[in-house]
C-alpha cells in the first residue's frame, strides 16, 4: 500500500482535546473558542474532523470515505460535550489506526502529569548515571 503524506504525521500523533489540540502540531484554541465549543458540541466534532482532514498522514484515510464520515457525524444531534466526545472516538475508530486517538481535557491533563513525571525521573536517572561514571 502506498501512503501519501498530508501535512503532519498525525498517525503517530494523538488527537487531543484540551480545547482542541493536536499533540505535536501545537494547535490550540482561544478561551473564546473553548466557550463556543461548550455551547455547540457539533462544532467540536467538526473541528476534529477538519484537523484529521488536513493533517492525517494517509491521504486515503486508511481506505475510509472520510467526507462521508463527516456527513454522518454532522447529521447527528449532540446533547452535550460528552456526547460529542463519544462521537469523536467513534469517528476516529473508523480509521482503524491505533495511533490516532481522542482524549478529553481530563484525560489529556492526566497524560501530561504522567508524562511529566516520567521525563523528570528519566532525567534524574541519567544525571545519577553520569555522576557515577565521572
């Protein structure tokens, strides 16, 4: 299978929403945009669709009709952001890509805390090893 590159390598990057953010791509929305998404969960679904559309590494979207997926998910009504989060997870699951996933703001924050601790511990261990060598 030939994979054409489109934008950033998102297949190896997590789709993350702490407002709408793509880890590694540095996309962040202003607080005004965050408020808008709280009022309109459907817009949140569409924003994630658009990020994938622009930046997904496989131009064939893993043989999925990505435009049809957009229509399917925008034709739905979402009661709240939790319903939108679930729809986003379903939508991304259709890509059958283990590296593209969605995290809600709480999950993203927990990942940052976990990762921060691991990086600090790794740096500390490297420093100790370096001191032991010298």
